[in-house]
C-alpha cells in the first residue's frame, strides 16, 4: 500500500458574510461533494443556531456538485419551509445550474441569478 501519493482533497473554502442580524450569504469555492457537504452543513447549522433566518448560498465559485450536494439543498429547502427560515441559491456556476436543470430540482429550489 502506497501512502503519501497524490494530493489530499482540499477542503471547501466557504466565505461567510453576515448581512444584518438575521441574514447571511455563504460563498463556497471548490467542489461540493460527498466529502465537503458536511462542512457546508456545519456552517449552515451554526448560522441557524445564532438566529440567522435568511440564507443565500452563492454557487458562482463552485466547480462541481454531486448528488449529495443536490440532496443537501433539497433537504435544507424542506427544512427551511418547516422551520420558518429561507434558503436561496444564487449565481449557480454552469455545472451547478446544469445539475439543477437536468434533475428538475430547479423547480423546487429558489435558484436565482443576481446582476452585478
């Protein structure tokens, strides 16, 4: 067994911007997949526990999303509806937008493009 060969997967970088007491914008950068979804979920949970009720997730810097990321957004959307907070997905990268369109998830999620 060879160890130390190749680079370890880099963690997802997540920029968190609080915009007032109950609003936040998260901008993950990199791949959003089975290895990194828990990292984003932890950040979201932390924000919700601190009283944030409006969350925008900016996917413009995401280079790849897989089915675990798609599932996370669907589950979070349902949770938001039942717990009285809002989730918006903004500025999805081409790859992310393709996943949402192909799967039909865009019809169930708030996916928006912001100008400028």
